[in-house]
């Protein structure tokens, strides 16, 4: 009887270990996916910052001079924060910044749409120029949800340690 209990306990521990390993793999995959998205978006915008400045100006929310400064700064911030997620260096800071940027972009997009502006986002270069507003918004919300989930899971993992 003791042998059966020991085997059962060993099996349960093995299953818990396997579950933990699969969860770690899932969250690591999410880090790579979300980080990769922001690295790609940052590189696309950093290659042509003046095009990105025009995209920012299309929202008609900021003076041109500020839009140009943002166009030269934001792509590199996205790129560095994406690397932070992949390399797990300044991870929480990268998550916080990307979450704030994504939330701000969603808000700006909705405000522009309400104001009647028909804006094509330059976030992913030519790959996304023909997407509808709904498609852009769905992708942005999916990214926001992924960022929030990564934040919550990282906090839960820190508490476990």
C-alpha cells in the first residue's frame, strides 16, 4: 500500500512539474511573440521616421514639431522594450512602457475615428496599410490583452519565488 501511495505521489509531482514547464513555455512564447511584434514595428518606423512623423500628424492631436520628435524617438523605444521582453532584461519596465504606448495608441485611434478622421496606421509599414479600422483595433486590443497577461503572470511567478 505504501508503494502505491509513493508511486501516486511521484506521479502527481511529475504532472505538476510538467504543467509548470508547459506554463513556462507558453509565457516564454508570449514574450517572444509580443517582443517580436514591437521589434518589427519599431524597425519599420525607424527606417523611415519622416513617414512615421506624417502618420503621427494625421491624427491632428500634436504640433508637427512634437510629432517629428516622437517619430524619431518612439520606434527606438518600442525596439528596446521589445528586446527587454525577449532578453528578460528590464522586463517589467519594458512591459509597463509597451502597455502604456499601446493603450495611448488605442485611445488616439478611437478619438481620431470619432472625430471623423480616416487614418491608416503606419505601425506595421505597408503590411497593414489596407487593414480596416476594426482589424487594427482588434489587433491592438489583442496586443494590449497579451501585455496585461504577461504582466499578471510575471507578478504571479515573482510571488512563487
